[in-house]
């Protein structure tokens, strides 16, 4: 029976079906798995703070509560710094809409363009039920996106708190799955890798805070409105690897151009210079000091991580390089040396 071709083919086909079903299940749950991964990564990064509070005499549950409340207060502070400017600017814009419309109606150039290209007829032709339904669908789609983003953020926060609470138990369970003969070695290496992830989080936070402070000082010098809110935007965006700094720079530059042309140009010049300094001087040096990863390796790892896995790849690139470097130094090279 072991050599029966039908049985071999049936077993192989059954294996393919199981593998494909597993692939479909993982692909269907990919978004939730990404949220779980981000929450676990944040829990690993915040665990050193919990451990520090426990060394100061706080109970485990109280230490987790303090860290979680601190994170929530930081998020709330960022929201309260951003919401008032948005609400104020939106209200001022709505108040000025009739004035803008009246100025456009009195503008001879605009009236000439309207008559030349029959813009009024085109607008009336576009204002049909189909267009209106598409616009309404776009509004509902935007609302769905906003509520989905809020749900994802809340899910990550809740999962992060749960992972921080059960962090020691999860580690103990993971180490128990390792053979007893290798458990001590695996425990030491894994603890060192987890410590490097925490150091990476501290380094990334320090870089983001520095970017926010520099933006705040620059906005005060140039005279931009709501400098603190802009600093918070840049600091939060800077936590997103690779694309975050550019996104924050675009937002502040748009505010600068809305203020006046020289302020917008000054914003562009400032962020071009600062991002070059951050990408090739500040970021590699901070990561080399905190995670002990070579500056060239840090840049290459971030670029490769973005190319392979997008933002998530950039997020874990530096800790992954630190882990590989540690495994090579502690396991692979000594084994090669003994041969």
C-alpha cells in the first residue's frame, strides 16, 4: 500500500488542498494578523518600561496600567493638539466661502473662462443622479475608512495592553516549547533580541521627538500658525518608517504655502535639509548606539524592508538585523570556529 500510486497521488492532492486552504485562511485574516503583529511589536517595545517600573517596586498589573495610561495620555494630547486647529480652520473657511464665490463672480478672467469652455453647462450636465450617487458613495466610503482606522487603532491598543499583561507568561510558554538541552541558550539569545527591540523603540521615539522639537522651533521662527500642532504632526508621522517624515514635511509645507509664498519655500528648504541629516546622520547614529547596528546596515535594512514588506518591513528591519547579527555572533560563528 505504501507504494500504491493511487494512494500516493491522493495523499499528495490532499496535502495540496490543505496547503491552499491554509493560504486562503491566512490571506483572509492578513489584516487582522498585521494588527496582532503590530500590537505584539509595541508590547515588546514597551515591556522594558514595565520591567523598570516593576524594579521600582510596582506590582505587574499596576506597572502595565501606568504604561498604558501614559500611552493613552500621549495619544490624547496629540489629538487635542490637532483637533482645535482643524476645527478652527474649517470654520473660518466655511465662513469665507460666500466671499470667495463673490470674488470669483466679479473676476473678469474667470467669467471669460466660464463662457469660453461652457463650464456652467458642463457642471449642470455633471449634476445628474448618477454623479450624485457616486459622490454620496464616496462620502460613505470615506466615513467607512475613518471608522475602520479608528477600529484598527483601538484594536491595536487593546491587544498591546493584553500582550503587556501576559508578556512573561507568553515568554515562559515559548521557552517551554524549546528542548531542555538548548533552553538556556535560547532564553539568553531571545532575551537579548527582545531587549534590542525595546532599544529600537526608544531610539525611534527619540528621533521623532527631535523632529517635533526642530519643527516647533522652525515654525515659531517662520511664524506659522499652530506650531505645537504642526510639531505633533511631524513627530507622529516620523514614527512611520521611510514615508512618515515625508508626509509630515508635505503637511507643514502646505500650511506654509497657505500662509505665504516665502514661508512655504522656507518649509521646503528646511525639511529637505533636515531629512537628509536625519536619514544619513541622526537615524544611523541613534540606531548604532541603541540597537548596536552598523549605520550602513541600518540604511540597507530599512530600504530592503520597505521593498519587501512595505511599512511593516521598515518597522522591523532594524530589530531583525540586530537579531541576525546576534545569532551570527553567538551561534553561527562559534559553531564554524569549532569545525
